[in-house]
C-alpha cells in the first residue's frame, strides 16, 4: 500500500476556517452559491450545501454555520442539519476551505510497514492526538525502500500536508533536501541522530541492542549469533547489527562474530524460519540466536516447536520490538520493548504544537527502551 486516507468521524467535519457566508467568503457556502446561482444535484452530480439546506428546511448559511461551528446553533437546528447530511450524503468541500486557509488539516505519516504491530501502535498514538485537533492522516508504506520513501515524500508534499511524521533518520540526499525545504513541521521517529531534519522522537537502537547483549551474557550465554534482514534501507537493523558486533567484542573477547543476513527476503515469519535453518547449518555452536526484529524471532520460535528444538535449553532466542505476540507465544519471547504508542502520541503533540502555534526550536525527545526478560532466553 502506498497511500491511504484516514476517514474523519462526524465530530471532525468542521473545517479550519471560520468565514462569513453573508460576506461571500464562506468556503462551504461559496462552492454552492456563485453569482446568485445555486447548483443542484441534477446539474453537478453531487450533493450540494443547498440540497442539505432544503432537506433541513434552513438556509445554506445555517448549514455552513452548523458544520463549522456547531456550538453556535441550537440543539434543534444541529439535529435537523445532521439528519439532513446523513439523508443526502453531503460531504463538505474541504478543498475550498484549504485554499481559503492555506491549511490542508492533514498530516502525512510514512512508515516502513503497515503489517508490523509496533508501527501500527505508533499510528494509533499519532491519530489519538491529531484527530481531536481536526487533523486527518495520510499513510504511506516504504517497504524499507529509501527510493520509495523519496517517492512518497514527493507525493505527499504535492498534497500540501500541514506536517509530516516519518519513521527513521536515514534518508536519500533528495529526501532530506525535500523535507528540509518543505517549510512544514517534520518529526522523525524510532531512532536517534545528531542531525535531525526537524524534531525527533525515539530511542537509540545501538544502546538497546547493547543492553540485550549484556542481558544474555549475564544469563550465561557465550556463543551468540545475530540474524536479520540487513538491507541498506533498514538503517535501524544495520545499527542493531553494528551494536551487536561491538558488544560481543567488548563482553566476549575472542568470540567470533556470527551474523546471518536474509538479504532482500520479506520481513515475515517465513524469513525467520529460514534464518533459523541457516544458523543451525552454518553456526551449530550458537547458544542464543538474537534477531533484529520480533517478527523473525517469532517465526523461529514456531519452527523450533515444529522441529522439537527446546527453547531455551537447546537454543535461546531473543527479539526486538516487543510485538503483541511476544508475550503470548510459548515460550514467551525475551525482547527489547520500545514505547511504540508513546512515540506516536509524543510526535502528535509536537506536530500539533508546531502546526497551530508559531514555529519553535527543534525538539529531540529520547523515550528510552527496556529489556524484557521472558522464557525464551
């Protein structure tokens, strides 16, 4: 999926602009009243504000006022207009409102994958803050491709979002240039960098990986192998790999560095199964298999059950992300927990502040992480 629009609920129908319909600058009524002509559904093929007014037996100005400022009309009028909107299927002309206000009331969210629960959690957190403020989300999935991320950024900027939420801090030079020159608030997430585009909400993938390596070593494991999809587009996985190597050299001097890469395979359970098979074939001495993502770790756990491999006595397994399934599988998965939903709510708060108030300085927020020791290691 490249682009999807979130659907607004009834309480979010009000456009950002408050205009005077009697003065001729109401973006809602103006679309229906041009030089005294009131187009109807027959002439345009769409339901107009005038159609709603006729159904509600009120003036078009009253309908416009009810939509944009429901607190200014009586409960009786509010109910009649809402019933008429439901009856006619009227949708306010937000394009006209956007032109008048120079605001789109949308935020573009660019994530690596829509199937991963941790990124979905961040989107839910983002929407939790943006929706009450009247903003809608446009969502794009990069599938961990830097070039596709650049395409999405270009496409979204062409739709003039009021803000951008993007997972990751490593971008193509063109993407970074586009974001810096867009003049809209940008929040990068899920990592940390010394050179953010604008604001930053996340945690250190390097520190998190070092922490879980320290954990398994403290549990007595001495032959770790790191496994994941180490594509150039997934900078967070590459950072975890690099940190794993550094931690092994520091904590287990003389121990070989074992890394298994799935290449361009999909990030799914099946790839986790294959990573397990490769590890058993190439590094049979491994006593703890440390995955760059819970998705791979869960796939490996399922395969261990099929093969009769006892976890953790035969082979310990760890993940990264603390996905929903991690606490429900048997054995439960030892992993790194990251505040995925809080990343979304915090980023949403920063965006709303920047979009509704005067520009502020770049903000960098480190939400941290925690190692969750469970039964698998």
